[in-house]
């Protein structure tokens, strides 16, 4: 697996599931009670989950930008302001 590729088990996750797993990892790491090797593996998984979530958000933003309803209700193309 390439260094920047997302593992297939993570790539299959929905945004919500990936975010939940990432939150669990952050909570566990903040507690600091695990072994070093397990913490490193959790951190690596968390980094993959973060990238996956970012990718899913970017996909959603692109979809929203493609279809934006105008004031008259007609569909049009315009960038969405998600900030």
C-alpha cells in the first residue's frame, strides 16, 4: 500500500462512521493509558480516517456547488459558500 493511500477498510466507511472512529481514537489517545505501539498504530489509523473524512467533505462540497437553487427556484451552477 502506498504511503498516501487510504486503507480499503477505511475507504468503505461513510463519513459519519469514519468520524466516529476518529473521535474514539482521539479520546483514547488523550487518555494516554495505552501502550506505545498501540498508540502509534491508533495515531496512524486516525491520520487515515482524517484524510478520508476530508475527502468525503470535499466530495460533498463539490456536489453542492454543482447544484445551487436560485431565488426563483431554478437550478443553476454557482459555488456554494460553506465556510
